[in-house]
C-alpha cells in the first residue's frame, strides 16, 4: 500500500512539474520569439526559421531609434508611469490606513464604490474622461493620461493595502505610542516597514497598468509628441512600409523595463500577493 501511495505521489509530482513547464514555455515563447526576431536581419525574418539566436543584427534597433520618435515616446511612457506609481502608492497607503484605523460610517461603501469603478472596461471610462479633460483644458496631455490611469490603479492599490492594514495588529502601534511615538511616527516606523511587500506589489501593478496601457493612450492622446510606447508601436502597424524588425525591436524595448523590474523585485511581488491573498 505504501509503495502504491509513493508511486502515485511521484506520478503526481511529475505531472505537476510537466504542467508547470508546459505553461511556462507557452507563456515565455512569444517573448523569446519577439526578442529573437528583433536581432535578425530584415531579409531573414520570413526566410530563416530557427529557434537558435544568431547571427545577431542590430539594424532594427538602429532604424527604430533613428527614424522614429521612440526615445521621446519612451520618455512619455516613463513619465506617465512614474506619476501613476507615486500617486497611487501614496494615496493608497493613506486611504487604506484610514479605512482600517478610523471609525466612520460608510467605510465599506467607499471600498465597494472604488471597486465598482474598477470593474468597468477601460474603453467605457476613456470616452467620458476625454470629455471631462477636454472641458478643463487638459486634453491631449500627459497629465490627463496619468489621471486616467489613476482611475484604474488607485482602487486596486487601496484594495490590496486594505488587506494588509486590516489584519495588522493595532497593538503594535499602541505599544509604540506608549513608548513615546506619535501616531504618525508609529505609522512610519511600524506600519510602513511591515507593509513593504504590499506597497511594492501596488507599485508594480500600477507600473504594469500604466506602462502597457493602450486604450487610454489611444483615446486621450492625439499629438505625436505626447504618444506613449504602446500607441506609437501600434501606429507603425498601419504604415505602408511595414518593417517587422523595427516593430519587434520596439516591443522588446517595451518589455525590457518590465523584465528588469521583475528581476529585482519578484520576491517582494510574490510575497505581497501571497500575504494579500491570505490577509484579504
């Protein structure tokens, strides 16, 4: 009986690892093919099909940077994403902390209302937002785009941090205040360090949402000098001279910051998701 149980356990582990490997390959292969295609000569993209890299050709990157406004568009995306991350993290911390520590009527209604707004597809929000920003004179600006991203990122950030603060023992702050700390000092010295995984998770989610946004950028931005990377890359698909090498190079450069971000922060990201799932 024990041998049969052990065999089933081994087969189950093998099946699990095989499934994980299959899903990983399925998810990673498009990214690998994109990066591989960006380093091939334009003439070899459709004539040579190989999974092995080489010989490397950087002409697509040179063409992309020289013949397009890609550096400006990269800076636009970075500015919008940075503003979205900073405002989302700061506002989410104070809103979530207030919802869990202060007693007032309608707390649950506030959280439910924010999540209700998060449920709407971006396209349903982009059109009325364009009308709103146009009325106040912010149409076709990076400020308007960052504000639109906050409408999606902020509710999610509040929800994630609410799960952290809700289960964090208030006795820790009380002990700090008994030792002479003010409410703000207890918050800065006790609550924030313990909430670091959740804060980094909110920052990563906000950056991902803003960096890869296409719908808001397409509706709210009209001038070429204010275009962000996803919109600019999509506009290359509609040109008469379709250069797939340049497109693959642009897509690779879009994915590169995300790769770097996850390389250094994936431990905090996984810890934040796990803690939020358990505490929420």
